[in-house]
């Protein structure tokens, strides 16, 4: 049962993260555009395998699905580590993911500008992942009480 609760909590955190990204980017030009980094990564990966990458709305949908799945799995590890210090674990996992989101794209040969455009963009990128980690911790904490 712990595994199921961890997975549910992880996907709740991933959903919160993506809702923040998708909502704020529509209203704020300095908002992180992790979606653009993901689209570039998916396109390059598929091209390197001599596969035709999706385009337009299909590329967006594939990237969003991949983002929710990968973040859901990542955040699920918070609950798998047990409920002791769950909020600290959530915060550390979120901060780590956020820092990775701003530091790794360039090292992977991707355009990091969508997540490093301004200092505000960098702070929001880290903050969104932190919130995802804390949402995961809160959901797991509530599920463990039931």
C-alpha cells in the first residue's frame, strides 16, 4: 500500500508542478518554459534514433506526458523513503530537481534560455519544483493517515 500511496502522491506533485508551469507561462514572460526544453530534448532524441519527431500540438502533448510521467516517478521516491521528515524530503527533492532543471540543459547540449532567461526565471523554475516536492509530501502525509 505504501508504494501506491507514494505513486499517487508523486503524481499529485507532478500535476501541481505542471499546472504552475502551464498557468504562469501564459501570463508572465519571465516564467520558466520547461516545455520548450523538453520539446527540444524529445526532438533531438528522436532524430538521433532516425525517428520522425512529432510536431506542433503532438510534440507539446508528448512532452507534457513525458514530463508528468518522469516527474511523477521522481517525486514518488519521496514517499518511498518513508514518512519520517517527509516535508524535509519533499523540499530537498524539489530543490534538487529545480537546480537540475536550470543547470543540466546546457550540460546536455540543450538551450537553457527558457529556464535561465532572467534571475526571476531561475528562481521560479526552482520554486515550481520545490512546490511539486512539497505537494508530494503533503499528499503522502495525508494518505498515510488514512
